[in-house]
């Protein structure tokens, strides 16, 4: 089956600043009251710190006058203890909330990824999607709570400190703000570079996941081809790109982080010079200069907090940009189509019928058609085979029935109802589907068998094992049905994986069974047994089989011959051998006819 080209990342444009802020608020909104509590604790701690320089000024004044200082020392102690406890409580509340935000983001993202349309999954590298769930969501931890609260407390602290400094001496405040404004302007120039470097670093991390997923998806082939070093180099190249962009981000963050210290140091020198002159002239007392210098050093923390908040926001904005791109990917409908007439898609007992009415399909407008005006009807019960050369569009028939894709034009009907008018979950619950690759998931054999029928009983499992000749396999496994089968069924043979896939589909007791090359890896004995199971199943359900091996479908009730996306002929094996040249050639090639 043809597929669209596959870039490594979603090609959606990055979201605007407004969209980024809106997305950030959506993550924080469910926890806004907890964040407010953390902010309140941080402000209490900040208030304690802001009062300390004033208490120090009072202490110096009392020392000069010779009065007792016991009350002042006690007040300073209380301020320090209260500030510490409030900061600790606020830090815990915010860290807990940040973890909750990350959890919620991952749950939402995973839920969306598993509902993506197949066309989107084929277009985007799986490794990149996985990195967005793991790596990008981690960056939300800092921006969702810490950046918000740090920015708020930093701003409040900065303003409060400036007010206190203005009360002490306006001239010294002017000197301080002049230095801070110049330094802040330089930091503002650095912030976009941090965001750009962070986003590129995250993209490179996604490339690492993609490269590793590529290797482990064909691990035996990599080893058999002696390609370990080449694939290692490929992963290392992505890792080096992430390293380079990470260094770039670290460089700009270090520059921004040191700017607050530089600003305070320069302001200290300027204030010391100007303040010393004002003390000498008698404009202000020494205690005022000491208190002002304490506030000046106290400014290091709020300025640093504001810079850290801006840095975290740039990093988080890069992550939110990538997460928002995933949110824009098309997903399958979660509910029934609005145009569905009431009761039209009601499930009836017994086998299902299938009908294609002038169906044409292509993945994108710039790609050729895979199906062109395909039309056929399959009645309930019986076995129908679809044959033809590679690329004829056989597997696409199944994809359209399952609604992995929607027809470009025409209609696909199940039980006389357009599949677009079925609730998706209800449609697929009627179908048993065995893919061409017969995938087996990591886990136990029991988990794989009951994957599509979690409520299956032990009797049902034993019956399907007997029918698909899997009893011997279960007997030789050390833990029977509860034996792990390895990543993608690596401990099983190709034939065993196919029989497990068939058993999984049969265990669902479907009304419509779709088998895509379901016996291609079976030996002659097992193929004969499975053919018997399929024939038996066809007496009570509708079976559609895609096959290159004509020997598996010669007894089909009807055979549909496809070529280049069109229906060429329909009939039984005996009829088609006589009147269809393509089918006769296929049969002769496989020694089924002279």
C-alpha cells in the first residue's frame, strides 16, 4: 500500500506568542488556586526579607543612641524564620503543582496521539512524537509554575524594594535604576536566542528518538548487515546537534544569568560613590546609606528571579510550540458523525455485508490515485478473496473499511451504512483485522491474544488456540500463556506471530474478518490447518482475504481481481482462470494451472 512522504516533524507553523500564552494558561488553569497559594507563600517570604534592611537601619540608629537592641534582634530573628518557612512551603507547593501539570500534559498528549489519523502517523516520525511526550513535557515543569510565580514575586519584590529605596533616598534610587535599565535592555536581546536554541535542541532530541526507533525496529537486519557503526554514527550526529544547541542555549542563559550580578555590582559602586559624597555633605545619615546598600544587594534576588523567569519562559515556549504543533494534527472523530440519521448504524446480529460504490482514493491531492472508481458488493457470510499484483490497492480496501483512511470520493458501506456514519468504535468492534505484518506487542502471550477481546474467557482462549494450532507453542513455553514474547514478538517465529494474530482476531468473534496475507509465513501443514479455520469461520461470518498465494483462496466463494487501483474481474477460481488473463497468468505462475 502506498503511503505519503514522511518528514521527521510536523510541518505546522510555530504558534504565535498569543497562542503560546493561551496554551500555557490552559495547562496552569486547573491548578490556579494552588499556584496562588504558592505565590502567597513566596510573597510572605519576600515581605520578611524586605523588612530586614529597615530593621537593620533601626538597629544602627539605636546603637548610635545607646538604647537597648533586644527587641530589634528578636524581630529580625522572627522575620528570618517566617521567611524561611514560607519559602519552603511555597517551593513544595509549586514543585508538586509542576509535576501535576506535566502529568496532565502527558495524559492529554498521549490520548491525542493514539487518536491521530493514520495519515498523520505515516507522515511524522514516531520517535519525534515520543520525544514530545517525554522531553518536551518536562520543560513545562519550569515554565508552568516556577516561571509564573517567580515572575510575579520577582516583580512585586522589585517594586517593593524600589519603593523602600525611594523612601530612603531618591537620588541613589535614580543611580541604581539607570544601571539596571541598561543591563535589562541587554538581557532582553538575549532571550529570543535562548528560545531558538532550546527549540532546536528539542528537535535534535526528537531526531535521537527517531534514529533509535529506526534501529530497534529492524535490529536483526542492522546486525546482519554489519551496520552497527553506521547507525551509531547516525545517532551520534543527532546527539551532537542536540549538544551544540544545548551549549548555545547554556551560553546565552549564562550571559543572562550573570547580568543581574553585574548590574548590582555596578550599581553598588555607583551608589557607594554617590552615597559616600551625600553622607559627607550631610544630606543623609550613615544608617540610610547602609540600609540602601542592603536593599541594593537585596535587588539581586528579584532581578535574578525575573531573568530566570524570562529564561524559563523562553524554554517553555519552545516546548509549548512543539506540543501545540501536535495538537494541530488531525485526529479521528471521537463521536458519531452529525449527519447520521437516528438508528441508521444499529448493529444487527450475524455476518456483515460490505459494498464499495465508485470509490476513489489518494493520500494527498499531489499524489496519484490508489483506487479509481472501485465498485463491488460482498454479501453477508462466505469468503471473498482480493488478488492482484503488488501495488494494485488490495490492502487499501481494508484500510478504507476500517476507516484508517476516508475515501476521496464514493462510498464504503457496511451493512448498507456509510462507514463515515458509523460511530468509529462501534464500527471497528464488528471487525477482526489481521495485518500483513501480523504484529505482536511486547507483553505476555495471553495479553496479545486478548488484546482485542479483554473479556475473553479461558474456554474461549483454549478453543482458539486449538483451532489455530497454537497449543504446542503454549505447552513448550516456560510459563505458558503468561510467558513474555519479547519486543514485537522477537522470541517467536514469523509463522507463530501470524497464527497469534489470527487467533487474536478470531477471539473477538467478529461479524467481518479481514485477513491481509495472513498465511504468507506458514508452512504447508499449518497453512492447511489455518485454511480450514478460515473456511469454518466463513460459514458464520463474512471473511475478506487479501492474498498473493492463490492456493489459499482457490476455494473462495468469490475472487476480486484488482490491478492498478481498478476492479478487473470478479468470479470463482474456475471462472477467472478461463475468462481473465491476469488471473490466469497469476495462477499459471504459481503452478495452479498449466
